[in-house]
C-alpha cells in the first residue's frame, strides 16, 4: 500500500520546488503563449510530484500510476489550481486510492459469478436488498447468503494481496 505523503511533504514545498526549477529553466519557458507556459509549469510540477513520490516509495511505486498523475495534470489547468489550493487530496493519496480501487476490482473479478453479481448490485450499484432479489430472481435468504459469503471472500482476497 502506498504511503500517504501528506504527513511527510508539505504542498507549499512542492510548489516552491516547482517554481525554483521553473526559474532555473526560465530561458526555455514559452513566455509568449500563456497556455504553453501553463502546460510547461504543469509538466515541471508533475515531474516534481513523481520525484517526491519515488523518494518516499522506492521499490513500491507503479509507473502507470505516475503517468496518470501527469495525465491528470495535463487535462486542465484547473486540476493544478485545485491541487495547489488544497481542495482535493494530495497526489500520493490519490495514487493510494487508485491502487486500492484496482485491488478491489481485481478481487471482485475473482469472485464466483453469482456472488459477484449480488455484491456488485448491492455495493457498487447501490441496489437495495429487495432490488437485488428482484434483479436476480433469487430468494431474500439466498441473496443475503451470497452477499455474506461474497464479502467474506473479498476480505480474504484483499488480505492475501
């Protein structure tokens, strides 16, 4: 599990490091185009985030998740502004959440079909127990048993990872 960097790194330090690196490389900055300048700064910030994450999670990081952080930053400048404003979780917490979701989805796929169906309907799609009964054509006792065993199996699969 990824370590949340919020306790180890202050967001203002990341911004300060980004601005320092931008200042050092100012001769390469696209100063004539505001959009290109914003993209250039986002790239520096993404690299700084990746370097910080590597420094605290050596041997534990997933290259694909690092790419998604950079992709998230590139999608819009509002994403960077929100991160800098602190309105959302830190990048490391986002990565941790994505890794947890990936582990959970991998475990759900391993469930037997009948268990997977009721667990997905109830806990991922938000169906009530009665709606799951109607959707599957099973008895309430059958659905309840499948849910109980399915959740127990999910816990077992997640603890094994």
